[in-house]
């Protein structure tokens, strides 16, 4: 069975409970990818579509929601690449994951109406 965007979010919910900095970083990364893949799929974009193009497509329909997805993308990059940053604790990762869930809910609502 193929992996879907929601599966990334489910994994983020599991890994966050390992209570280590790496688990918090991985949770943030996977939660963002959940939102990204849900958006890309509902927009019916090719699987090779860049993050920037998905974000711009969402922004063109809802500026605030697209900007929120863009912010989550930036935070995902920080979690994956800014290894010297030490503010990746469980509350920060949990908040990020909840923000991703909110984006997913809103994207599903918005694009399900369009389809």
C-alpha cells in the first residue's frame, strides 16, 4: 500500500514521544511533509513539484494559509539543517505538529469544496 501525506503526520505523532532532540526535529520534519503532501495531492500537482510551487499554489487560493505553509516549511528546514540551534524541545515540536494538523484540516476543507 503506498504512503500518503497523512502517514507522515501519524509518524510524527509517534516519534515525538521518544523525548530526544532528534525525535523532536524528526517530528517537525515529518509533520511538515504531511501537510506538504496533502496539499500537493489535493492540488493535483505532480509528485516532483517543488515546495515553493505548492506553497505558491496554496497562496493563490488563500494567502494566509499559503503563508502558514511557507512558515512551516522554513521551520522544517531549521529542524533538518540548523543543527547548532538548541531550541528544539517537545513543546516547540508539538506546537509545530499542531500547526501542521491545522493546515492539513484547512487545506482539505478548501480543496474538497473545489473538487
